[in-house]
């Protein structure tokens, strides 16, 4: 057919009515060659809202949720290279009525007025009409009017009672809203709201006696006092509400009052009594009290009040209610009389300073009084501690005073702490006593090259307060060291060695970095010193080795100090001997003798005791069991020129090998020949049994059964009886080779007794501890059952029988 301009074949009506909230769909289809493009626009130029959906390919425009602002003229434009064509149509908005304000059921007194609002939205704008009991309401009286949908009725009558409907409508529909009108006509009635039978008021106060009868219509209200009509005055007034107000009440106002209500339907009255009470007056005058921390104080609250009323006391601290029994137990009520609400504050602290209010309340009135409490205490901590200047031994400090807590600051104390001190220590200052007016001081006698922290404490007449926060850490300047090592000594070591030892100088006394020691020494009698530097501050030993050094040769030695600032002093000169040689000979005539199952006595001939190059400082005994190797031997050392020792803690019936060597600081000499010895059999393991005792004429007689040793135990040679007066006294020991003993002891004392056997193997197991009580009669007997080996401190129950001679 060839190319031609667009021709719109499908188009929308010129006017389209669209309901509120609905979706409108416009379609525009055009023919043409080339294929025309379709576009949409509003003729008034308003841009499309985001909700509008335009489908260019299909020529459809869709507007959802249609609203008033979407109404207008829309144009569809078809266009290609040969030309353009368009078509227009108008979208018109309409909405059926919707109520936005409805009348509500209402109850009104007769002769009152009524206004019911009724409002609706819609397009076109709705019109209104009212219906009563299903019939159109045609206002025939001037008191009934309908204006812009609002219904008003004045001077309500009983004939106005009914069900009303508001009807709002346009050409697209109508909406209805119902409401009921009830008109009440009631004679005055006090049954639901009687006057208070008793109204309390303080003399000089104001009172309101309410009168609220139920009545419709509202009529008149009058008052009587007693039987007489009440006359209004500047003090007495009947309010518009009908209530009675009396100002500046006096005693003469007391009595009965009657409220009388009247309307066209009747009359009613209600009676109440007015009671005039004495006013509540706090007789304690406002005050400011002064107290010191730790003291206790009573805050008074004395009251004059009407005795027929009940008083209630309430206390506040800085406007916060005080709960007695809490607050750490500081607050306590102490007012013992009905007219006293005194409280005590115990052990007052600084935080208790402030305003205390005593509030008194009765059914009639209330009153309050405030007391300001000033608490004097030690000063608060100073602030802003600064190290202004620091030298090697001094530091100048400054600070600001803390609160003086109502007592002037009289002095400051400065304390210091270092990594080496045990907590905070008081320091010396210039001036020696830092007065309360001083805010700077110089700390003296500090150690050089030490990191210090300082704090300040303030004092006043009450005491010394809390310390300030520590200052920033500050290090004193370095200087030449002045303290030399302590306890310089030495000796020992290996052949050709001179060993020198000392206690290291503490870090806080080293006075600077690069600290070390200078060790100076010379053979005794020489003039020149040899020196060696030891650069480690922790060092405590120096060893000089030279093959020319003779054993046990005396040297003069002194130890000095140095650091990066220079050399310090030397300590005093002392004499130290070089290393000595081990003893060169072995002890002779070694003998061993078994004393018991666990003890062996060893003796030998001593080596010559001298201060030669091979001194003998003592002897070393080595011993081991027959089935052990010498490497596992035990060692016992003696000191000095002793030639006898006892080895203890050995096994019974066992063979031991023993050897002896001399020793000195260089080591041990050659061993003596080995001797062997066999220990005795072990002592009896069974304790004495069936121990019996009796007392007679200041004597205690003990008897027990013979102990029979086991096959591998030594024979019993006798018994040891140990007795003492109490647990803390020293025991006495008596030996016997029989199974009884008689002790001549006063019987008016309590005794503790134990018995044990002994033999050549030593002492055996002890009997149970026996307690013989104080005996008042001339004769008594007792026994203790035998048990296996027990602790000497265990106790036993005794059965006693006392005999009294006639």
C-alpha cells in the first residue's frame, strides 16, 4: 500500500466517569506505515504519577486507585515519519458518599439543648436530610433546625425522644447513621451522692462542701446552717455548681449544714457536719546544725496539734523520702511522744550533709520544716598533682586543694612510691612541715635514676583525708653511684682460682644506666692492685684463675661500682684465700658398732688438724646396704675434728657398708677402707597389754602382761614407764625389768602414763595413753584394754570403781 501517516482506529470515549479508588484503562490503536509509535500525556501538562502504567507497544494506559487529582483531559498521540495524529478524552472523578462524622447516642436533661453533627465526603458534594423514627424530619418549630447536615434542638421536651437518622447522598448513593436521643426529667435525688457526714477543716483554713444532687432539669440550690437559711458573705459563698465555700474558717462556723435542691418535679435535701480543728503547727524553728564525721545527732521535729487527730511524720533528705531501716542503718526514729517526730543520724558521714525536711500530716492539714545539716570532715583528696622540676635527689611538686569539708586545711603530707618500695611511704620535704596555705613543696633525699609516683594527703582539725590520685611517673636524674656491694667474701673454687663474691647493689641504689662492678685484688703484702670490670648489675661473683696462684693463699680484695656517669667508691679491703687442695690422706682405724636396730656408732682416727694447704674441715661418712651399690649410698657429714658419729634411721637385722673421707672447700679426700656392720633385731612391735592400776596411800601401782617378741624381734630387756601431770608438762621416765611398778606420787593430781618395752634393738611400741584422775578417796583401781600400736596422744575411756573404807 506504500507509506502513509498514522490513522487512529481504536480510541476511548470523549468523557469517562471513573469511581474513586477504581482502576481505569484507556486504549489507543493506530494504523500507519511505518508502524506509528504511541505516546500519552495530560493536556494540562501535569506529569503522570508513578502509579500510572503506560504500555507503549500495546497503546494502553492504566491508572490504578483513581483519585480526585487524577481527573483531567488525556491525549493519545500516534506518530511516524509520514506524520502524526492524536485523540483526546476526559476522565471525570466521582465518589459515593462516606460519613466522616456521625451522631452518637445521647442522654440529655429536659429543657437542655442538643447539637448533632453529620458530615460526609463525596463527589458531587453530598446533600443531607434527617429522619426520626423512620420518617423524614420536617422542622415545624423554630427550635428544631438542620444546617449543613447538623441537627440542633433547643429546649428539649419529652416529645423529642426517639431514634434519629442522618442521610447523606449524591447521585451515586446514600449512607445512613443512627443515634438515639433520650430526654430525662428527674426530681432532685441525693441517694447516690449524699453530703459528707463529717467534713474536717482547720481553724483559719478554707473548706469546700460539695452538693451534687441528681436532677433534671437543673433547678435551684440553697443552704441552711442548722435550721436557719445560710446568708452569703465575703467568707461564705454558694458557687455556681451549688457547692458551698467557706474561707478563713472560725470555730463559730462549726455545725450542721443542709443542701436543698429544687426543680419543677420536686425537692430534696442532704445534711452534713462541719468540724473545725486546731491547726497543726511545728514548734521547732528552722535551723542549721553543724556536726563532725563519725558523730551522732538528733534532728528535732516538735508539733502542736489537735489531740483528736492522728499525726503522721515523714522525713525527706534532699527531697528524697527516707526509708527507715535502710540507708545502712544510719537513720533512726527516736521521737517517743505523740507530738515528737525526732530522728537520730548515727555515725554521720560526709554524704549525709544536706537539707532534711520533717513533714507532718493529719486528716485536716499538713506542715513541714527544713533543717540544714553541715558535716565537717577530713579534707577531700587534693587534685592536679604535677611534678614541676626533678633532679637526681629532689622533686618539686604542685597541687590544688580538694574540698575542705567545712574545716580549714592545716597541713599536707606527701607520699612516694617506686617499683621497689612496699606501697606508699612518707618522704622528707622542704619545708619540713607543709602548711595548709602551701600548694607546692620540694621532696628531698630521693634515690637517683628511680621512677617515682607522688600523692598528697590533706589534714585539718578533724583528721587526714583520702589521698590524691598519683602523679604521673617521673624518673630522677642519674649520677655517679655511691653505694658499694655488701657482704664481700669468697674462697673455695677449683685449683689456681681466687673466687670473690658479694651481694649485688639493689637497682634503686645504682644511680643510673650502665651499672657494673670493679673488682680489685692483690696478693697479701703486694703494693699494686689488679682490677677487673664486671659489667652486669646482677653479677655477684668474680673468679680469677692463674696457674701461679698457690693453694690457700691470702689476697686483699675490694669491690667498687661504676655507671655511665663515672666510677663510684670502693668498699673496704678484706682478705680472701685462694682455692685449696683436697685432703690427701684417708682416715684410719675405722670402727663400727651396732647400737640398736636403727642406730650404728662409727669411729675413726682423725687426720692432723692444721691450717696447712690441705685443711680438714670435717669428715664425710658414706653408707649403703649390702644389696645396694656404693653409687646409691647415703651421706652423713661432721664438722670439725670429731672422730665419732652415729648413723640413724637404719633397717633392723640388715648389713651395711661404711667408709669415711676427710673434706674441705676443695672437695673430699681418699676413702678409708670399707667396714661392714649388721644392725640388731627390731624391738618388740606389740605394746604392753592388760594394764591395771590402783592407788593406795599416795602411791600408784601399775601391772601389765609380759610382752612376747616375734621371731624376728629382739628379746625384751625391760620396760620404760613414762608419766607426767598433764599434756603440756615434761614426762618422767622410770625403767624396770619386771611387769609392775610402784610410783610414789600424790594422788590429788591427774596423771598421764604410757608403758613401752625395750631391748637391744631399741624401744618398742607404747601402750595406750592412760589417764589416772585425781582421787579424793583413799583407794581406787582402774584398767585400760590393750590395743595395737596407737598414737601417744590418743585418749581412752576408763572404768573406775571407788571404794570407801568404813
